[in-house]
């Protein structure tokens, strides 16, 4: 007699069941609908799994933008620097060094 091993899913773990009560399922559907509205391209996601992947990517991009804005804020608030520290042709960086960042935002 041959025994078959249960193969795990690609992400590991086992499949979770949907909430058992109808009110819990309705709440989950509302949350998924809201997430679809908030995530760029979420309306095009065919299933909840792909929606969650898009949401994770979107969060990563937002975090990168926050870090970039923090760095730009630090540069702008540091005050004027000698022009030799600004790369040639970088008007935005030059504006920040000269203290006129708000002209670009």
C-alpha cells in the first residue's frame, strides 16, 4: 500500500476558511471592496490574493516615497550649501540648496 504525502501550498501553511457567520463574511467583503478602491489597479485584480499582492507593492512604494521625502526635507532644511556640492544640471537639488524647494512642490 502506497501512502501519499500531502503537499504544502506554495506559500506554506494550510488554506484558511472564510469566517463562518454571514455578518463576518459581509464585513470581509466590505473590507476587500474598500481595499480595491484604495489600491491603484485594485479594481482590476481578479481575486483577493492578487489584490493583496498589489496592496503590498503599493505599501512598499509609499514607504520608499516617504523615505525620499524625508531625505529631501533634510537636504532643504540643512540650509544653503556651496554650489559645488550640487550636481550640474540638477535644478531641483539646486533649488533646495538655495532654499527655494517650495517652488518645485
